C-alpha cells in the first residue's frame, strides 16, 4: 500500500512552513489523504490525484524558489491549486512520483461504469478469504500498447526507504522543519483526533508524569525521621482544636527525595574548560591581593584551618568510640537487669535444671543480638562503600567523557596537521611547485566544476525523463477523457430520449387514471401499464449492438456476496427486487461522495502492523460503521479468535481435521438431516445453488465437524445458514470456530437444542424491551393482538439471514462478531423503530401481520439503521438483558414442565381408553 511520511507546505504568513504528515493513498477514489499521524482516525484533507499533474525542480532552480528543497515536488490540481510536498530524500521523492503516476494511470484507465462499480467488482485485496474472495476480478487496464511501451522506457528505477510503506507507521516521524505542527485550517479535525486519542489511551497514558532537570530517587526514612513524624502527628492532634487557622508547615511525609549524584548530566568539554578558566581567574585575583597586603596572614589562617580540621576529625572518631561504649554499657545494664529479674521472681520454686536452661537460652539470645548488631554495622559500612563506589563510578564516567571529547578534539587537530603536512610535502617534492601551484589550483577547480556539471547533467536527464513521461501520460489521459466524454454524451442523449418516452407514457397513464373509462373494453391505461412493465423487466439482449454500449449496467445479476439481485420465477417479486436493487445502487453512489471509510480502516490497520489488535473505542466505532469488503476476512477472523482463544488453546493442532475425519468415517446421526438441508440453505446464493458448488462441500464439512464436537446439539436447522454466511469470508476451520463462537460463547445454553429453550426466552426478553423502548408500537400490537415474535423468532435464531438486504446483513454481522448477542436486540428494535410510523398507520391485525412479513426487505439505508441501533436506543446495558433472561428462563422451564405433565397424562389416558388407543401422533409414527 502506498503510504508514508511526507512534509506538506501549509499555513500563511509567518506560520507558513513544512509540517510532517502521514499520507495514505485510497485507490477507490484516487485520493491522497493526509493525517497528522498514523494513529489518527480522521484525515486533515485530501489531494485529488486523478486530475493532478506532477513536477519538481533541480537544486539550482529550487534555490531560487523560496520554500522549495531538492526533495520537494509539486502536485498541480484543478483550478490552479498547488500542493508542495517534500520527501526525506530524493530517492523517496522519486518513488512517490513514480507510484502516484502509476496509480493515476490505473485509475483513469478504469473509469468505465461497469469496471468502476465497486459493488460488482470490489477492489482486489490480499486480505480477502472465503468464497467471496474467489469472485474478485483483477483490475483490467485499457490496452494501449504504444503508451505502455513508452511509459516503460521512461520509467525510473527506484526503491523506497523506511519512511514509505506500512512499516513506516512504527517509525518515529521525521524531524519537523517548523516548530508548529498544528493545522489551524483543520482545527476541528485536529480537536476530534486529539479527543479520540485521549479516549482510546490505556491506563499508562493517564498517569501524570513530571520531568525535572535532575534525576531523583526515593529514599527510605531514617529512624529519626520516623520518630519526628510520629511526634509531629501527636502535636497536630493536640493543637487541632486550639489552632484551627494555623497550619503546620512541616510535612509528615516519611519518604525523602534525594538527588542521585552519579546520574547528573555529564559536563561538556567546553563547560569544563570554561569553569577551569573561571576558577583560575578567580583564584588569581585573591593571590594578587594577598601579595600586596602581606602573605603572613593568609598562611596563618591556612594553618589554623588545617589544625581545626584535624581536631574535628579526632572529635568525630572520639564520638564514634563513645557511642560504641555507650551501646555496650546499655547491653550490660539490660543483661544485669534481666538476671536480677530472674533471680528475684523466677528462682522461687523453680528447679535448677530449668533455671540453667533459661540462662543458656538467655546467653544464646544475647549472642544472637550481638551478631545481629555486628551484621547491621557491617551492612551500614557496606552501604556506605556502595555509595562511595557509585560516586567514584560517576566521577570516572565524567572523566571518561571528558577524555573522549579531548581525544576527539586531538584527532581533529591531528587530521588537520596531517593534511597540512601532506600539502607541504607535495609542494616541496615538485621543483616547480611554486611556479605551477596556481595552475594546479585552477585544474582542481576545473575538475570540481566538471564533476558538478556531470551531476547536474544526470539530474536534468532524470528530470527530463520524468517530465517526458508526465507529458506522455497526460496526453494519453486527455485523449481517453475526451473519448470517454463523447461516450458519456452519447449515453446521456440515449437516456434522455428514453426518459422522454417514459414520461410520455406516464402522462398518458395519469390522464387515463384521472378520467377513467367505464366500459368493459380494455382501456388504453391497461396497455400503457403492460408496456411499462415489459420495458422495466425486459432482459438485456444483444439484438442492438450499437445501443448495448450506451445502456447503463446499473443492476447486475449477483451482488458482491453472490446473492441473486433479481429472482427469475416470480414476475411481481422481480419488479420489486429490481426497484430495490436500483435504490441500493442510488444509496451507494450518494455515499461515495463523502469521505471514504476505507482509508480510515487502512490507516488503522497500518498503525497496528507491528502490534496486535486490541479492543478499543476507535475499533468499535469503525466496526459499527461497517468493515470494508477487502478487510472483512481479516477482521472477522480476529474477532472469532478473540472469543474462542481459551477453546483453541486447550485443543491439539489439527483439531478440526480430526473431528472431520471422525465424522466422515463413523456413523453420525445428524448427517442425514445435514444432507437434506444443504441445498435449502441459501438457494439464492450462487455459492450454494447447486450440488457441485464449492460452498456446499465446505458447508457439509463444517456442520459434520461441529456435530461431532457438540453431540448435545448435533445439528439444528438454522446452523446451516450461520455457517454459510461465515464461509463467504472465512476458510473452513475459521468458519467452524465462528460457529463455536455463536453457539457456545454468545448464545445461552439450550438455544439450538430440540426445545429451543434459549430462543423462547429471548423472545420474551425482546417483548420487554419493546414495551420499554418502543411503547407506542408495543401498545399498537397489543391492541390488535399481533404476536410479532412469530416474525422475530427467526431473526434471533439465524442472526437476520434472509430477513434483510445483504448490505445491512453483513454490517449487522460485523458488529455481532465483535460485540456479541446484544447487537441482535439492538438491530431488531431498530428495524421496528425505522418503520414505526408506517406500522402505526395500519389498523387491522391481518394487514399488520402481512406487512411485518416483508417490511425488513424494504429497509435499505444501512447508515440510518445503524444510527438508530447504536444512538437512538441508548442506554442499552447488557446486565439488563442478562437479568431478564434469568427471570424468564425459570418461567419457561415451569411452562415446559407443565406441558410435559399434560402430555404424560394424555398418553396414560390413551392407554387406558379403548377408543383413543388407535390414535397415533406424527412423532410416534415417524419413530
């Protein structure tokens, strides 16, 4: 993918300068989007590459133009707009120009309506997997052999650096040419991106970090500090009532922040030299003053100072010895007091052997205390030695740094002297060196000038080759655009003529409807209606090849998921389906005018290239807006692995293949029902329409493997549709784990068992939510006694498969696989809220129920439906759904128990009654 760091010239006046931006090319619209950074979700703007031309200047020419650098190039857009971009190196600049030229050439040669239609021919991608990925046709360029040959001859071979490509997202941004990296023009987008980065930040980013010029460490409190803090707390308690207005200035914080001397900043050589000079200057002035006023006084003061220092050292040693003596005396006093206590209190009536044992233990305790004190002293001395060694290490590091700088300076001096020496030897070795030195100097200058001219010549050749290629491409693209314009003009004329004919027929129809003819003869309105229906449903034939090119191909036979857009059997349904497909096409064309969501996805995936994807608010919002077709396989697989990681970790490698092998070799009670349901799964999808379809075999394998893994469920009607949807974007094993996710992780137990207990419970929970979120609609259903759960039961069981149009279905599945079953409740309520006003207009139960059977197929605006599901229905806590599931589960279980008791009573009565003994139920007859 074409993405990477570039610097863009922006701003006005003194703020004008180059700012580093992250650029991403969107092949769908041929736009070059630029962001503040790789992790930003919203672009600051875009450059239209399809209608742009490129140029750049050589270094000499660039020096005359302010703001242009050797690696800067210009993108000239329509209307005279010029975007000045700058790469880190000329190699990157050449690569960007070549790639942008190639992207423009590919896009402009594929502007045909059928090729440009993203719904019938999506952008090919390496991410796609599953059955849908095999339908992606490659990009077909228009054949222009001469232009392609000339482009290949004029192409410049180059390769990108680390600042181009997806790997550049993990690289730090290159240095700013301007200190200001904030776009005032896109201040709202900057603010949204900043808030997004704050929301998606983890806990580490929320910690307050304070930076100082020096490094600090946390020191343990000394015993004296502990005693002082305790005394301070007691004083504070006593003085709290008397001095309310006063505050203690001392701190009871028991830890002290001490500087780490050996981690201070290493001084530079010039600082050391400057400080030594200042010391020398400051030391010289007192010396000169003292020499003028007498040196005897200074010498006497120095002697006195030395003697006082020696006395101070002696006093310190005496103080330490006295402290040691006091400590020993304290131990002696404690031991004597202890002996006296034993002699006076414990010796009365105590045997001698026990008394001796106590004395021995006492002596051992005293000995251990002495050892402990000695060890503490040794520890203190070792700590002091460690501190001294750290200080020495810091000093040695400083000295090493100073020596390294000194060596470097000396090396430079040696190099300079060596050059001078070589020049002197050259001048002395040649006898006529003094005479020919001006000639040699001129020759050297001429050689340097020749080399510079050669470099400039090579640069101009490269520039000339690039500009010739640019002119050639622009000429070819202009000719193609002119031809395309002529074709569109002819197409427009043809469509305008057809529109006039249709309007004429509609006017005749309206006139006949306004003044109906009351006779048994067939009216002209009936003929007009019949003709209009024939024109709308007329199949595209090749009888008129001259008009086939001008006919717009708005509706294809299959959509990108393989579903049939227009059915072939029912004429009435065919007209409705074609109308629905045209509405969907209209919505897709209107959505293409806005900022593409695909570039946000590509930018997000580029930012996660060197790290694992994790749950975050940004990813959830992107998934709710819909996963692009080319990235859906990757995101679905990641979502499935996220939910079944604990299951997959506990299995052996090749687990799916082992299950499939067992299911194929051994008799499986579910295999008969699976075979019956294979062709009934999705008959309107080309991947499952015939027994030889590739999807049928994959569907069989996944269902058999799951029936062997979960024998309690085995197979239930509905599982085949879940697997069929998963196989459109996932391989067999991933589709198997997707089914495990839905059945064993998302849905409650007994959801797909014979009793469908969990499904019944969810319908009652949904009724409660309807009465809470949509009270008017719920009251309307209650008034006309319409049981809408007969319709919604299938929505929950197969997650809206065959209930909504394919575009909305896959967007629901995107959120469902990421967030779980709560999404089903959200979208079920959103579907009713979407058509709430239309349902409230119906005033009888039959029309309401008939409308509920097909109304979801007429909902086409996925963006509006998503906004209702995730916006208008908030708050939507999962805890509430779980509590109501628990409540209704007990009630449904009691009802099933009562029904089972009634059934047993009926069977018992039938056995005793002769008349009812011959009655056999359907289940018993099958068994």
